[in-house]
């Protein structure tokens, strides 16, 4: 198969021919039709922030495709079915695996590989795509489920006041789910205005450009302190900003995946009795809810897809995304 391979920091991915994957017990091989480029893929191949993928591997975890091979003891699936999946597997027996959250399993194994024509998936982490959804929709399910898990951690009450810091794919997903989970007023905040129309279309009531006087302007737009702040930027200083914006007894949920130190002042958190929450991926039930919600006709997230590239064009696209750009979600088409 052809694949985009991460071989070195500071160097574009290489397009190589790799052996086709072979499914292990409880696994399947899918023909990858679409795979989204995630911000974590950019960060963890940049050499900055302290966490870097091992070299020589194929990454890509926002995928959807068609089952082309079944491993031993796979039940409930057949060749030709269209699927999306949680890109990891666990022991299958611990409390986290039983709850459909294998990424928290002590024996978790990642199952990335979507930047290729074929990849392996765990049957226990895989869901069927209804005919009403496209492969592009299927590849959006993973980032949308990340947003859903984080939004749910905010324990939103009907009419809650919400601030979303950021306007990238995860932030837009958080806005979408906050609206669907009953938020009363949602204010999106970003340093750039280019995604303001998208944030508003996804469910935000107001869009505030960050910068001088941002705290006062955000509070004015929201009508006071936030019940929940979703931090979706992932750079130092955003957690502290979230605590500042939260009301007394409010919540701050981190979705930004900051890989560097992000200091906060504990007394600032304590005096307001703000609770901090850090979201780790999502579970199978949440992924199914995403599939069901899209299938029911809530298709606003499709607007997040701003570009589609071939496998040959993916290395250049990744390098472009490392700098200033106008894209939100880029998907690769390995067979185009």
C-alpha cells in the first residue's frame, strides 16, 4: 500500500510503499476513504512541546473506510461495510474497556494509520456508518466525538452561559454540542475573525476577537461570568484566562491539548472555587451519538471541511498547516 510516513522532525512526510496491514484477533482491515488532519498530528511531529511521535510510523486517526478483511473471532461485521472507529484498542476486560473507553486502558494500543490506503481497526472500537452519511462525515465523527466528550464534562445545565476559547475544529465541535446540550448563551473567542461565520453557524451567539480588554468584552457579550469555559486553544495562558472568565463555582474544561507548561495561580482558582477538568478523547457511546446526530440531519459540522487533498499532496498540506492558514479541517483521500 501507499502511505505518508513521518520519518524526521523538520522534514515533510515521505510517501512510501509499505506492506498491507494484516488483522490480528478481533481486528479488521479497512480501505481508508477519508482521514482528517488533526492538530495533534501537527504538534507531535513538530519537535516542539515535549511530545513527539516515534519516527518511521504512519499516523492519522480521524478515519472512515470500508471493511476489506476480517481477523479471527470478529463478529457483527462483514466485508464491504462502511465504518468509523475509535483509533485504539485495549485489553477488553478492564473497567475502561467495558465502558467503551479503551484509550484509558492500562494496556491501550494506538491504531492510527489513516494516512495510508489501508489500516487496522479493532472490531470492539468500530461503528457502522448509516447510508445517510458519507465517508467525509465518517471521518468527522472522531473530532466531533472529542468535542462531545469535553462538552459533556462541563455538566451543562439548561440555559448555561458558555465561553469557548478558540475557533478551530475542536472549538467548533464544542460550540455545536454546547448548543445541542442546552446552553443558553455561547460566546466564541479567537484572535482571528476568519472563522467567526462558522462559529456562529455552529451555534455561538456572539464572537469576540481576543486581544486588549478581552475579559471585559467577553463578559459584556456573555452577560457576566461563565458557567462553563471550554479551553480549545492549547497554548500557555489559556487555562488562566478560563479561570478568570468563569463565575464562582464555574467549570473550566481543557480540550486544547497544550504540550507545554501552562501555569495557573491556585489561589485564583480557590477563591472562586472553580473546578478544572481535562478531557481525554471519548468513548464508544459518544461516538455512536455523533453518528446518530449526523444521521438525524444535524449536518452543520460538514462546513468544517475546508480542503481535500490526495495522498501525494498530503506532505505539502501538512507543512502548510503548520503556519498561518485559512483551513479548518483538511481531509486526505488516499485513493484519489
